C-alpha cells in the first residue's frame, strides 16, 4: 500500500539564490528518472538520510520567482503568515511491490508504463504550491528503486546525481557532517565569462542557433500538427544495447585517425547513421540537424560538486548525403568536432540570446526544436560514473530508467533518444532508448550486422528483438 511522507525544513531558512539556468523554458520543466539498486533500502534510514541531506540542499524547499532575466529561488521557513512564496515541502512516496524485480526482462524493464510507476511525474500541488523536488522509494523482493522528479531550472543531471550520492553517504554514515555544496548562481557566470556587451542592442533572432528554440506560436502550431500526425501516431520505442568491446573498437579506429572520441560520440554517430539509412527517400531535406546537451561547467568555471544547471546546447547541421557515405567512426569524429567547437564565445552568445528572450517573452511562448518536427537527431546522455559510486550499504546501483513518453498520453517524437547507464559484470554499459517510426525498425534489421558495437535491439511495444547476425525473434 503506497503512502506519502511530507518533509519540511528542519532548520529556519531565509535565503535567495539567482539560478544559472540558461534555457528560457526550464522554469516550468520537471525531469524524472528511476535508479535501481540491488538490495533492500531501509525506509526509515533512507528518510532520515534524506532529511539530513536536505539541510545541505535547502533550495529544494524553496519556490521560484521570475525576475527580469533571472529565475530566483526563495526560501523562507517558517513561512510568513498569508504568504505562499518561500517554502514548499519535499514529498517522499513509499511503495511495495510483492514481486522480484524484472532485471532480466529487458522489454518490461525499459517500457514506459513500467518506468512511469517507478519514476514520479511532476510533483502534485501541496497547499497551493508545486514542490521543486519529489521522490519515490519502491521496494521489490530483491531490489529497491529510488525515483526522483525535480525542477530542471535548479540543477542538471550532474547536480542531481551529486544529491543522490549525498543521500547515500548520509544513509551509510549518518554521523558524517559534510559541508553544504556550492550553489553556482548568475553572478558567477558573468564574473567568469566577462559581462555581456551591452552596446549590442540589436534584437536577437526569434529562432535560436540551428533552430534549437523558437519564440513563435505560428511555427510551433505547424510543428505540433506535424508531430501529432507523424511522430506520435507512427513512433515506436526502441532500445539499443551497446557492446562495449565494439564501442572500444570504434574509439580505437578514431584514435588511429588522430581523434580521441567518447562513448557519447559513438552513440550520436550511430543515431546519425541510423537516421540517414531510414530517410533515403528522394524528397527528403538535404540537411539534418544534430542537437544534444553538454556539460559546460569547465567553461563557466563552476567548482566541482556545485548545484547548477550548466548544460549548453551543442548543435550542427549536416548534409544528409554525408550520413549515407560516412562510416560510424567518421561520424563519431564529426560529433567530437561539434563538441570541441562549442567554446566560450558560443556560450556567451547563447546566454545573451536566452537572457533577452527571458525578459521579453512568457515561458508559454517557448518551443523546443525537436517539437517542431524538423529533420533532426536529438540525444541526451544520462551516463555518469558518479552513479557507480552510489550505494546504500549492500544495495549497489544496477541501472537507470527513464520513460519513453512525453507525458501520460504521448510518446516522444521519432529520433528523440536518451542514453541510459547500466552495470554488468562490474562495468558500466550503455542502453540507447530511441523513438523511431515503424518502418525504421525494419531498416535497423537490415543494417545491424554492419554495426558490431550494437549487441541487440528491442522494440518495446511489440517485443520484437534483433540480435546481431540473428533473425528477427520475439522477446521472451
């Protein structure tokens, strides 16, 4: 039987932070995931560890306020009489599943309806305020799952992983008294980058770089119609399970050609190659967009362990013909060039663009590029070695799960992908969850033998399974 605990600050609070979030749409965006652990996590100890950690992360108890080009987090506890601003609780749902965790059933494990039962959605409104953080602890017979949902303006996945690690430290060593993590706010951004050039008074384009974000209801309406017509009605969720030895082989080929590439470069290259093979029709657009978030803490000078949303948007426009003629290794090298090209100048330009439109438009007028239905490949990498260090006594990290749905009713659009980590034999491996159109899955069947770094592909809605050099089969 599910139950909910409501956690409020255990100490008086009166503080305000100006968030460093770059994206103008983040204020109203909540992100969630579920982390699976290999044993039982004691509910009482977890609750006490969470309370202790929230003392170090007091802003999770705050409320957000838009102020010109900044988003403020306001914490005020005890709350002021008659004033709702300044304090929101953190919810913790507790649930029991009288069944073993389906670790070996990949189709069930990564299916959206299963994940949605473990990862909390947007926190419910409590006493007139929507909390900035909500957690769920689900016990299986042989595993525990910690689900989190948080406001994306507060921090990115790197900051939330640090928070989860801090909870696990407090769980395993409750006598430990670590210091509060640094909060990287807007003043820190411009102190490091230098103040923006105020003499440049020309209005930035309503379209962001390479069409990443638009401020246009008309353009958005056309995109949403195309999305509903094609991406939703024809999109199916697929998981690609990577073979790390094959990934290492591609890295070695790239290094021999003079470029050191990352696993994420290989993932993006695979998605680009897959997309190119799926869209060979003569009337296809000659260009394809590539868009993926990257951590820019080094560019911003953010100290290690800081709480902030420090994601920049790496993007490029590629010729579709190049996707057909290039190998995965060559596309991985191209992806690395996109990452390397994103520097301080580009970050300053993106910040100025975001600041201008934050002042001059409402959040409801912001539409992301992938929603507009253009030919593009989007990839979000959730892999981090930090997760391998998160454990609750004997309960070690097993895998990370995220839903393949945009919301309760809609699937994510085609070629929107997420890279999820999993542990196997003491090694972190990658699962690429991607939405594709129905006919694209058959295209994958024809090309899988050419990609030795892809071990298996599963279509989650039907259970169809592709193994390298194996015929189509049903998932067992």
